[in-house]
C-alpha cells in the first residue's frame, strides 16, 4: 500500500498549538512510512513602534500584514526575524517535541516548515 501524505496547516502568527498535530497522530490511521508535514503560516508580524507609553520605555507594536503587494506590508528584516523566531519556537516547544517522539516511534516521518 502506498504511503499517505498528510499536511497540517497552522496559523503561526498566533501561539504554537500542538493539538492539531496530536489529533492527526491519533485521529488518522497513520502507518509506518507515512509522512506528515506541519506547515506553519505567518500572515502577520508585530512591527515595533518608536512610541512609548507614558515614559515607561515599553515599545508599542502593531500588526503588519506579510504581503509583498501591499505598500503597508512589514519590513523584510522584521519578517526574517519573525520567521527565525517562530522556527525556533516550534522546534523547542515541549509538547511538539514529545509528539515528534511519538511519530518517530510509529515510524511516521514528521516534517515541519514555516512560510510567509
């Protein structure tokens, strides 16, 4: 029988959630040799502002779309930093590390990728 290929897509502009990928492991009949890809999509990043709140030295930020066709889109440097930060966050998320070990034990290939 041919290996299944499953894609789980998550909104990476929000907090990391392990529930969807955990449900895929338990809810789908994945077998050894199957492949699951976690696609984390970033559609918005926080753009820092130079304003401060009543002299508290806390910088404000606002959400910027990650859209190259928009004149109000986020700066490429900020996007690059956010992608690197999210990759690190997903790779080091305790629950995802544990779920990854479960996939490995079932001999299901788990791959993750982050896109803007």
